[in-house]
């Protein structure tokens, strides 16, 4: 077996492991969602902190997590979508970007929240991505953000790392019982 064939098999195994891990994580998240009452609010801060630690440990790349602002309650579907976007962004960064470090930041303000994943890796040209190669990570992240009526931004340049930003308005992210009623 040639060196390039061995590398291709290793890449294929790494890809299969990532997809299997993703499927297991989604199944766990679905079971967790079913066990929550509609009124209970997940505190996303410790979930993102734990995810950052796990990715850092698994890939040997320092992943720092920071939250700022005054957090507000998020409904379960928002928490789920946000966790899946963060996980995909972190895995993409450490698997493809070859970074020395990755930063995950969640900030809240009165209008909504912003999730930012930034790495100092090799970057890429977003316009050069193939559109139909069977990789749906970026498309899936964008679709999840759109379901939250949020904005998805990806900035990257070859040699300058990558930054993914998700902005979600507060009215799209909070439980219906927490949205103040407007009277006319």
C-alpha cells in the first residue's frame, strides 16, 4: 500500500469517526431534549464550556471559551441548534484549519446573542468550495441559523484563519412564555 493510499484511508477513517461522533451527539441531544419540560431552560454556558474542553482534549488544540453580557433564557430548540452549529464549527476548525488555537465566544445583549468561532489556522477561500461534494457542514450550519431567523457569516482567507459568526435576535431565541406581550 502506497503512502498516499494510506493517507487517504486514514482521512476516510477520521471522517467516519467524526460523522459517527456527530450522530451519537445528535442522538444524545435528542434524548436530552425529550427529557426536558418545555418550561425548563438550558443554561448553554456550561454546555459550550464542556464542548470546548472536549474538542481541545480530543484534538490537542487549545480551545478557549468565553461568555459575555447578561445571558437570558433560551428555548430548547435554540439551545439545540446553537450547540450543533458550535460543534460543527469547532470540528471543522480543528480538523481542516490546522490551527494553533481556537476561540469560542458567546455574547448576549438586549437585542439577542452572537456566537463567534475564530481560529488562527490556514484558512481557505470560501468562494472556491465545491457545491456538491457531499460535505454539508457549512450548509447545515447556515440552515440551522436560518431556522432561528439569524444571520450566518463566514470569513476566511488562505493563511489568515477563519471566523464564523452567528447572530440571533432575542425574539427568535426566547421561549414564548418569556416574550412580553404587546398591547395596542
